[in-house]
C-alpha cells in the first residue's frame, strides 16, 4: 500500500478546534513534526481539511 509523508509546516495557534484535532489525529503537534500515513480515503480527507498547514509527499 502506498504511503504519504506528512509534515506540519505552519503553526496550530489560533486555528479552529476541529483543525487542531485533525492535526492531532495525524500525529502532528508542533511545527516540523513528520508522520507517515497510509494513502487512503480517510487520510486524504484529513489532508483536504488542513492542507494549508501541511507539506505532503508520496513515499
């Protein structure tokens, strides 16, 4: 299965609570945190919601 490298590049300060919770569900807590997630519909939906805070690369 394909995987995605996801990195938090913008701060969560002042963001909507739902957006903070989405970042937390991806395992991202502070700027520079990186995680590897499976490339599936659930992950794509999370990226669509907070994509403006992230940098995403295919693995």
